[in-house]
C-alpha cells in the first residue's frame, strides 16, 4: 500500500506544463477576456441608462411644447378679446360724445367749479334689539369725497 505523504499532497492550481506550451500567456488571455466581459456589461448598462434618459428628455420636450402651444393659443385668444374690447370701448365713447353734442341730451360741460363734494357723516347707530349683540363702532374718517 501507498503511504500518505503530506509534502506531495499539496494541490497546485497550475496544470503541469507541457513541452512548448505557455500557461502564463493563457492566464493573461483569460484576464483580458474577463476584463472585456466586464467592459461589455458596463457598456450595456450605460447604453440602457442613456436610452432611458433620452426617452425622458423626449417626453419632457413633447410635454413642454404642448404646454407652450396651449398657452400661446390662450394668449392669442386674450389678445383678440382685448382688441375687440378696445374697439367696443371706442364705439361707446363715440356714441357718448355724439349724444353729448346734441342739445336735447341735457348734458353740461364738465368744469372744476361744478364739482359736487359730499361730506361723510357719522354712521347712525343701529337700533338695539334684545336678540342682537351691539356691532363694534366703525372708525371715523375725516376725509371729504369729491364726485
């Protein structure tokens, strides 16, 4: 029987060399293949990330363009309404001027001497009733208003 020798039982990770073979080159080649594989996996994730970012950017551009068009249409509508109101206001002023020029209208020319000033009087206290609480007094205003 064979006896167990601990010195010869060491496990070697390298294969026994054959004549003319270069195992060192094979190991270097495997390292390069592993590195290229890792590089490919990283490029794949980078590509997927860039594709997702481009989809998000495209969606944002479409959304903002739609919002811009909606707001632009609303602005054009408001400008159109403003111009229509300006035309209506000018027509009303012309009609009022034509009516004021007629003698039968009863209008008078405005002048500072004909201004009417109405003094503000104190507000009379409301009648007190048994079911209501008295309202707080309003602050007094000492300004006369001219109309």
